[in-house]
C-alpha cells in the first residue's frame, strides 16, 4: 500500500512569500547602508562596513535562492543546518555592518 499523497495547501506559497519578504528586507538594508556610506565619506571603516554588508547580502541571496528552489516539489526537503547557519550568519553580518555605519 502506498503512502497517501500530501496535500500541502498554501503552506509552500506562504513559505516562498516569507523568503521573498526577508530577501527584500535584506536588500533594503544593504541599499540604505550603501547610501549612508556615501554620505559619510570613503574612510577605511566605511568601505569595510559596506564590503561586509554586500558580502552578507550576496550570501543571503544565495541561501534564499537555494531554499526557494528546494520548495518546488510537493514534499520539499527540510532546510539543512548549514543553510540555516549561513542565513543566520548573513543576518548578523548585516546587523554588524549597519552598526559599524552608525559609529
């Protein structure tokens, strides 16, 4: 006897939308940090903070893209611990770069 088919309902769509919202939020933070750096000047601290923010943003975009791709099938694989750790590290790195911009 085969296992019953899973009816995911709207859950995968809600998860995709949540990832897109989070990606958009990270993009806004990265753009605002870059804007702030342009207004502050081009000192080594500002350039380092912008570089950290851009790297964190690109890392988060990669994790989000991989996760959105994995959500395609009716039974998506769970998020790997490595992807979850990378996502959290990128978020923390964005916060650190934003704090560096303020000081």
